[in-house]
C-alpha cells in the first residue's frame, strides 16, 4: 500500500493503527520516563541527546548528531543572540527513507531542553527528575514540555512498524535544543538543510492546533547605582530600588502594546497577548552598602509580523524617554543587552492540506473535531513557517503545571495524540509494506 491519503485509509487500517499504539503504550511511557530522568537543562542536554541517538540507531535509523554552530546561523534572520557556550548544544536527527518515495515528506520535531525545576522541596508528588505515575498523570520536569511529545513522534512510527508498515516518504525525527531560550536549535537544523512538506511539533497544547503565537524577546537590564555606607544612604543611589522604576516603566509600555491587539489578526480576542516578565533579578554586594548595581533578566512578547529589531528599538527608546526626568536614572540610564530570544511570531494559514489531514486523524483518534487557538507563548514552529514556508502543526497532549511545580502530562491524552500522529503519518506520507531488506 502506498500513497494513501487520509480519506482512503480503510476503517480496518485505522483500527489496526490505533490498536498498535495501544499495544506499545506501556513501552512508550517507560521510554518517556527514561527521558524525564535526564535533567536536560540548558547546556546540559548532551547526555539525554546521546541516549536518544543511541536508541534511534538501535531502532534502525541513520542518525546525525551535530553541535549548534553559531558561525553558521548568526547571519540568519531567525537567529537569536547568545553569550553562552554551545559546546554541548547537541541536535539529533534520525531519518527514515522508504524504498520508493510516493508520499509527502515530514519532520517530526521536539525539544529536549527543559526549564529549571525550582526548589525541590516544593515538588509535592515526586522529585522533578523522578517520574511517577498517579492515576492518569505522569509527573516530572519536562514530561509535558515536551518529552512526551518526542516519544509520541517516535512511537507513532513504531505503531506503524508493529503492523508491518513504514512511511512511503522521507521522515526526519528531530530532537533539538534551545527551544526554551532562543530557538537556535531548530534553526540550525533548517540551516543544515533539513526541510519537508510539513512538520509536526507535539508541544503541550491540550489536543488543539496552534493557529498563531507570539514572538519573544529576551533582554538584560543593568541598573547602576551610587554606593555609600548605609548610614549615609540618603546621599547614594540604590540600584535595586531604581530597578523598580524600570520595571514599572516596562509594565506601562506592555499595556500600550496590548492595546495594539485590535490590529493583529487572531489576537483581537485575547485578553492579554503581550506579557512582560522579570524572570531573574540580582544586585548589590553587601547588606550594609547601598547597592551599586542591579541586573534583571526580562522577557516580553511581540506580535506576528513585528520585526524584533523594531520592537527592541522601541523598548530602548521608551525607557530613555520615560526615565529622562528621573532624578538619578535620567543621568545614568539603564543599559540593555539582547541575550536570548529575538524571535518573530507566526500565523499558520487556515485549511492547508496538512491541517485537513490532521483534522481527519484527530477525529478518528479522539472522536472529536479538531479546534485551534492562539497562544502568547513561543514555539519553534516559527522556524518552519516563516523561514521554510512549511506548514507546521503544533499539536500535543493535555498537561498541567509546565514550567511550574509538579509538572504533569495526561497518559490518556498522550495515547490519543500518538494515535492521531500515527494516522496523520499514514495519510500524509502514505504507507509501504516493510520487506525483509528494509533497515527497519
């Protein structure tokens, strides 16, 4: 069987694929749990990526692993500036090639990096890197965002293999780094030449399709003070206290940007699409000295269509103008460094062939109609949609508390999403029977 569109998948084959997902599900959750045990924080992803590369080789795939090379990507319009070491920023790509290409090619993308877990004593169900199943939930840092998605990509293909089929088109399985901070991992794959007719990213999106998402800017604000002994505090300038005025100014600007939502398709109905956050703050050197410095790590969203350079300039100009009358900051303005996300947002055009195929697969796997929504978060889909003109379907399982304590992902939802991805692969790529000479 080859070149099989979703409308031509027989009811018998649909049932066989979904049953195969069921048959392999226990192994899939064990696999996901093994990934969760790796604390694959930024700069520490290599052990998890090497483990995954070895696993994919054992499954019969040719695998390429490469470290993100800043020199190759820094002139690309999708590049985000960095000042960290990339020596362990390892991407992994496994590739399936059929005997004869009949269907449409596909990228199955996911990110291995996870966000910091915070104080471990605030995780109530289980420590962050000790996965635990309680009822319908699998707990653990990165389980939902998005190691369950990486596993779903792999085990959707395994479900087809189990019943004797493989895609009749080229399929790249990508596990990338830097999704949580720059997007440079997915961008590096594109620059290396990995493209396809469509992509799927099973991010934790509650079994919905992402229609659009914001771009993101990361920046550091350095506020300088005037240190004196605390007994003479009135003669100095407290950099930490001055940073509060900077924060309030940026919050005011954020509300001005939110008022622009009426001009941006799909964002008009969102209550607060542009969110500003101070994620880290540090400053001062001594409890009895007025602090001479305060450094803040900040994040703000931008709309699809916005040029990150233009919005960055707006931030700099806003602070310069708004703080010009400040008795201290007017003479010593805060210094801004762009040090992470410098990413555009994207809109997925409606009713593409890929979306229609996913809608059919979703209906058959869940008995529900596929819905879409708009998210004010960042997604690597912008790399595929903007810079490769490729439909990218961001669609993944139900989760709770991602980036928080007791992060968890629904087991039943993982199973439905894996089934939908398997059905999508069968329809989008077509199927061919596995023969004795095939690698997998």
